[in-house]
C-alpha cells in the first residue's frame, strides 16, 4: 500500500507545477530553490477482521523546501502555504486505497541547512484499504 500512497501524493504535489525536486530514492542535485520529499508510515492496523482483512495505515508525507539564504523568508513561507492549502482536506481514491488528509499540514520553523534556508511541511494522512 505504501507505494500506492507515495504515487498518489507525489502526483498531487506535481500538480502544483514544475518545481525542482529531489524525489525519494532518486539521486539528484537540484538547483535552488528546490524541495525534497519522502513518505513515512508511522502505524499500521487491521480495521476489519474477516477472510480478507483491510489495512489502515497512518503516516506522513514530508516536503522540505530549500531556498537561498540571505533573501528573507517570504518566498519560502509563501511556497509552504501553497503546499499546505493544496493538500488540506483532500481525499484520493486509487487502486483500492483511499488516502485522506484529515488535518491541516504542519509548517515547521525555518532553519539553516548548509547555508540554505530550509522549511519542512508535514502532511499527515490516513490510508484505508478498500
């Protein structure tokens, strides 16, 4: 199920338009500004007991933005807001899996990383096997 969830959430992020991205598991060296993404499953449960149990997975899709340092935080925070609003309240169904973003994505604090501004956006989701 993790691969299906990753595919759906990455495609939804891509729908925002072209943006330099370091995808999970792909070796790249993108130019600033860029974003990195990865998916984490935090918990798995069985929500139906039968001859065909159904899984429920809870996790997060992490998008971290990287921008040039010394230019202020407006641009990086504006992009974070766009991503947050793009995901908030969404529900996707594909290949027997429903992915729901129940609460607003969390925009973390801006920090320096190797002389670049970095800003994480955590998109919590629940995936239901149908």
